C-alpha cells in the first residue's frame, strides 16, 4: 500500500536541488522562508511539497510575480544557473540577464538573490523564438522550379581568386 506521506529531503539534498552551497538551506530555514521538520536527533528535513512551493512562489517574469501551481519537484524539472543558461544558448555570461530583466525568460530568486531558471522555462523560451517552421514550401507544391522560395536570392557559387581568397564567380 502506497503511503500518503510526503517525501523528505535532507539539507544536503535541498542544497543540491536549489544549486546552493551546503549552508544555504540553513539560511532559508532560519529566515522562515523554507518550512522544515525537526527529527528526533536534531536533524532537519524539508518536505518535497514545501520545497516545490518555495520554488514556485519565487518565480518571476521580469519583476512581476509569475507563480506556478505545483506540488512535486518532478513537475518542475531541474533548475539551471544563469551561467548554464548562457552555455546552453551560446551567449556570453551576461547574455541571459537581458532576457531575464525584460521578462522574456522567467526566473526564480533563491535566498540571497541568486537567480535560477527552470529547465522547462528555458525550453519554452527557445520554442517561442524558434523560426523556420514552414519557411520553405513543401515538395508537393506546384512550383515548376522545385522547392524553395523564388523571392529569396540564390547565392552565386564561390571560386578562388589569384590571391587565394574566395570571390564570387559573377564578379571575377
């Protein structure tokens, strides 16, 4: 029989989920931001639902709260540091901050103001900006010249000039 008891996280596990140092969760607990359960020997545990609620309540779009309704961490996916977002998007280290500040990329402020991004929010951000679907007509259109758009210029073939640089054939 499955128990209705929530999953417990150790302080170390909370730090791993929030991508914090080992003392970070203690600061959140001490400030009252993160509820906890004290176990007999003085050990502290955090319920999964409390940790998920902490993350969901701190989600922002720009400076506007954009809270999520969630009860479990697996509904959220993993958190990413801004540096990891920059690496994923092949941006400079400051690149994601523009999208975060503009409200285009939702983020979560953790503890002392550190910023985290939900992986699912990053995926949604990328998908909203994806271009190219339907850019070229399908092969079954009635274009006698074949697939492609006649309004787009066709690049001229390149050839090598006497100095070894590539030049356009129509210019040579």
